[in-house]
C-alpha cells in the first residue's frame, strides 16, 4: 500500500488539484473507492487538500490507512514518519485512537457532536466497526442525523470493544465517506456516573440513561397501604408537589384524557422518586462536564410492562419541574419490540397509545420520543413518523450486524454455513441476556438449503433472532472471527450497498424528507 498510494496520487494528478476540484470529485462519487493501482484503492470521498497537503483514506487486502502527501516537506498530527519519495513527501498512518484524535484536529467534522437541536436522529449501532459507510450512504440522502458510535456496556462486553474503539472506527469511516453534516455518539443504556464519565472521556456527547436499577417497579404490586407508608418517607417538598400537581387531576389531550388518582400519584412518587433524583444528578453532572453540550436520553423502556400514559406524564412533568435537559425519552410501548424483527401486536392500538405519548412529550418540553429496539419495525414506522412530526430518535443496533451476515451468505456461503451452525452453540447463553420468542424448530435445516438460497435465512424472523443475539459468541470465536472480518473487508462495497438499501427502507417509511442530490 505504501508504494501504490503515491502511484495513484501521481497517476490521477491529485496533488495538482485544488480543494474545489477535489470537492467536485467527492460529490460525484457513489463508490467507496474508485482510484486503484493493483490491489490498492484510494477512497474518493476522503480526498482533502489542506495547506498544500493531500489527505486520503486508502485500502488494500490487508487493511486501511490514512495517508498524507505533498510536493514539499510537511508535518501532521499523525504519529507516523514522513518519507521522501522521488516525486513527493508521503506519510501513511494507522487507524488508531491517537490518530483519530489527530483527525479531529485536522477535520472537525469527524468528531462526534451533540445533536440536541436536530429534529430527527437515528441511532445506527455498529457492533463490528465496519458498518458506518453503508449507514451513511442512506443517511446522507435524507434530512436526518445519524448517531453512529452507539454501544451499550453489554454490547462492549460481548464484542470485546471499548468506547474508544467505537468512536475511533466511526470517525475514520466518516472521513472515508466525507460526511460533513455532523454525527452523534451514544453511550447507550448507562446506569452509573462512572460509566457515563468513561463514555464522555471518549467523546460521546449522547448519554442514554437507563433508570432500571433506580426505579422501583415492584411498587406497582404494592397495596395502597404499603404505598402510603413509603410515601410518607419522601421529602416534604416533593409530596406537596405531588398533591398539588397530580393527585386527582385530569390532563386533556386530543388523543385522550390522562387521569391520575390520588393513589396513583402517590404510587408514581414512590416508584419513580429515586430515578428522578438520579436523573437530576446526572443532568447536572453532564452540564458541568460538557459545558452544556450533551444529549441526555431518559430510558424507561427496560421493564416487563408497557409505560402507562399517566406514568409517562408524571415522569415528564417531574423532569421538567427539576430543570432536567431531556433530549429524548424512551417509554416502553404496547406490543412487542423484539430484536431484529417487525412489530408484534395490534397496530391500531399501538397508534392510539403512541399518539398520546407523543402529545405528552410535546406538552412537556417537546423532547424527542425515542423508539428502542427500533430496527426492522416496518409495520409501525408510518405511525411513528406521523405522530412525532419527525421529532424522534430511532435506535437500532443488531440490524447492521445481520446485514453483514446477509453479505456473508451471498458472497462467502461456506463461511456463512459455519457461522450459522456455530450460532446454535452460543444461543442458550445469549438468550439469558435478551427477550425474544424465536422458535428454532421453524428454521430450515442448513443441509437442505442451496448456497444460492442462504440469504433467505436473513428474512426468516426466527433465524434473524438466533443470529442477532449470538453475535458475541461468533465475533469472539477463534475459528470464525478472523475469517469473518477478512470477508467483510473483502466485500466492503457489497456490504455497504446492502446496508444502505436496508436503512433507506427504515428512513423512507418514517416519512423523512428526502434531500436533493
């Protein structure tokens, strides 16, 4: 690669082009690569000229590098030496965390930013660090802002990655694709200040605060007497607000009326009081640590029962009363939002309740409604887009991993067969961490399926769930891991096209405005 990239630079006269000419090349390119010499390619959308130095991303069969070249001597913040070649000075650097920070310095658009002021955001989780290019190809066509570096502690544990790895991978692919609109990074489902600080230290301005461990869901089953006893132990000021603002009150909306009885108001106070206190603490911490440049999402979806509108209303009004800067809030909606498959439930009933949740959000700060486990929920996307008026956050994760397996099924059938077989080994352990209802008996036997038909497994809901939750075992399997990543690298362009089409379907069904090319 070291010698071939200078040949490409000379062959196409890249050092003689102005930044305006390079910008024209970037905007007209639909391909990731495009400029090649033997087994080496330079990504057209990465070409940049700064102070007479050309920067670009390149690849060969072994991997990728970030390169810099000029006719004169130069320095960069990257940690590699500059060599004197016959016709130019040249530098090639690894895609390391240190060099990602250097990239932020040179090209600020590659650093994650707060998207608090953007109307429509979509979390495009990338468990493999290879999906960003395809995700961006879809996002750039619409009036939507992607949250690319999105990962939970659970996902990090399963994949063996860190927040630094997640942000580093996204940053270099943003540079590769020349995506200048801005993107977010989400420390997903974090439960402690310590975990939040770890994410913040790695330039993740979005924090999804999971309140599972500070909520008290068991209070829903308590008697009124038990609730009353616990309620009396709450702070006097809080109890006064509960009595004056909620107890026995009705809240009228176009989608329906929310009534909160005296008993239910007190139950909410006991159930959510500690979680509200913690939300206030986290918000203050984020404001101080980030100079008020952060996106706080409140997650109350990790429960066994749907979020009642009355409870959503109580939480929303309390967060507002406490001055918490809520960017988005994720209730648990009626029906099943299981991983990797479409919505399960009565769509008409979902629409009725979802409309009310949206009105509650609009009347209490107009934060974004966030839809978790949101990938592949094609049945309800039109409803979600309609009632949020596109002010929403859609969170996806495993769907990109599954489309990588579709790529493998189409391009490397023998490898897919190995991964499919291995998934059954890892499924029982993974099932302890995820709620799904797959029926493995309904998955077609592998030995009965021809190579040409393997990709149909990725259209079978049962198989999708099997493969979705088994990602941790597969990505760490010594007999699978290297072959898988080598195949994804080899078929990078094919994967990007498949993934772009998949996300295009998501975004278009939400009714998001399409931008003119």
